[in-house]
C-alpha cells in the first residue's frame, strides 16, 4: 500500500546519490528538505521533495504530519542485546569503588554473564532478548547488529546465534549477526588460552559457518583478553569462511588493534576510547569505519572516543550503543546522539550522520538503510512537534519520538 506523508517540517538525511559513508568536514553537512513530502510504497521509499513540487502526487493513504520532523531510523551497529539476566550488583560494586577490571578478575564481568547464559534455555533467552528488541525499535532503531560472546562454549555460542536468527526472522528490523567467541577466556581454559583459541578456530567457526549464523567475526583485543597475535590468528582463520572482522579495540589500552583491523579489512574498529597518532594514521586511506560507544564511556566513567581528532583528520565516525549488561545497559540511540554532542563535541549534523549513514556502513547495509533515498527501505522516525533537529540532542533524556515506521509499517506502542 502506498502512503504519502505531507507537510513535513524538515526531512533529514536526504541523499539522491548512493553514499557509502561521510568523512571529515563533510560530516558537518546534513542534507535536508524543508516543508517536504515523502512517498512510500510497501516497504520502500519511492519519492520525496518540496511540498511546492507535490503536483498531483497521490497515494492510497495521505498522512498530514503537521510540521513534524522526519529522519531515517537509527542504525545501531554494535550491540550485545542477546543476554541472560543482568549485572546490577556489579554496578553497585563499582559505586563502592571496585574497577571493571577488578570485577572481571573475580569471575564477574563477561564470565558472570556467560554463566547466566549457559544456564538459560534458548526459549528463555529469546524471550528476555525480544523485550529489549521491542524497546529499542520504539526508541527509533531500525537496524541492529547483535553479537554472540556470552556463550563461550560451542553449544552456548550456537544458542546465542540461533536466538539472533530467530529475532531476524520474527522482527521487521534489519539484523546483522557477529560471532564473538573470543570475548573472554572461560574459567576452564584459564591456564590454557591456546586450547580455547583452537576450539574457536577448529570447532566454533566451522559450525557457525555451516549453519550460516554470522556475517561478522569479532575479538575483544585487550590486555587480559586477547592479544594482537591471538586476534590476528582468529581473524585469519575466519577469513576463508567469509566472516568479515568488526572488532573491539582500544577500550582500555592501545595495543595496535586498529592497524591490525585495517590490515584485515575490518568493516569497523569499535570503542577507541584510547587512541594515538598511529591509530589515526592506520585508518587514513582505509575502508574501516571507526565506531564510538559513548554510553559505555558514560556508564564506566572512562574516556570518550576523541571524535574531534578522528573527524578533523578527515576520517569518518559512526556511533552505536554497545547495549550489554556490563558496560552499557542501554540501547537508546537518542541518548547516544546527545552524548556525542555533549561529551565528544560533535555537532548535531555530525552525530546524526554518524548514527545513520555511517552506522549503516559499519554494519554493511548502506545500500538499503541509513538515509532517505529512493529505493531504500521505508524506515523512519517521525518526531513530536519540536522546534528544530538540533533540539533532538539538546533536550537530552526526553522522548522526542512520536512514531516509528519500519519497512513502511507503523510500529504501535504497547498500551
Ligand atoms: O563492548 N568490551 C567488551 N565487551 C563489552 C562489555 C562486556 C561486558 O562487560 O559484559 C563492551 O563493552
Ligand atoms: Fe561491545
């Protein structure tokens, strides 16, 4: 069914030409149309333009937006949204002074989530996860990358990836899945990390590939987790299976993971709270997207990714939530965009580009998502009556979303 949205106060992120991503000073340009219309048919954007050029365009349904703003739904290119239980006790422990590292060293952290997930059935895990999926869709997320990595055994990693597959089939939002077996070293391999890496390479990757359960491969390249050499080994082993790297690097320490990711043609290198000149040099001329996760910085009180250094060096940047129970128990992309402006000194234009078109690239879906373009999926947010798009990051913490359309269908809020 065709739908025509008229009297849009401002239509954001309108791109006529196919766009891979936006970098450097161009990130500060957000193409918009004021006083616009938007025409969709079924799940596809057909046309858009100024109201003055509407010239007899009709549709089966016409919706007057009465001066509301329309923008593409957010793409959240880095989440761990499939998990079991929560870790609010660790949150309280950190308030009392324990560090994230100290908690992890006592068997908390990722291993705590892995224990919970191993004890949770696939159905239960699915039911816990879809509550969060439904929540983030209503917050304007129209595409999401989801990682495994809280299983840490072959069976439990497969369980997570099957849950991701079920979400993909049951919900209209775009889902991309990433295998993150190398998220932490399980307790039983504490004294033989090589044996766990062998298990990942010889058993997990082939099984996951034979069931086509993941598009991407991730490794937590960090002191106390996986070294540069180990990350290199895992990414090399995943390559023949067609798994593209999207890796966790530079969260706490600069180890050289950025250059390693670039060497492996990683789609993205994520976190980057710590960054040096060599990392910036490595990214220049590459097709690897740096991804910042400001809610993780906020929640763990660690530095924010130096967005200005990246963008001012001519590089692109994407933004994501990192939704997970340990370092970012929030999937709110609106808050991500606000935090990027408030704490990382990104302009609203840069932050919106980073959370839409660049984020779509970071998850390999820029052909279909991330902008208002003819032929792309009809995924968009209709705001409440707000004075300007700058108001979105400015009035942080308030819900500015009136309606969300995914694949051309209005998502109804639950009463
Ligand atoms: O991206 N850094 C590694 N992984 C997650 C957090 C994992 C956890 O604490 O459960 C992250 O921050
Ligand atoms: Fe993460």
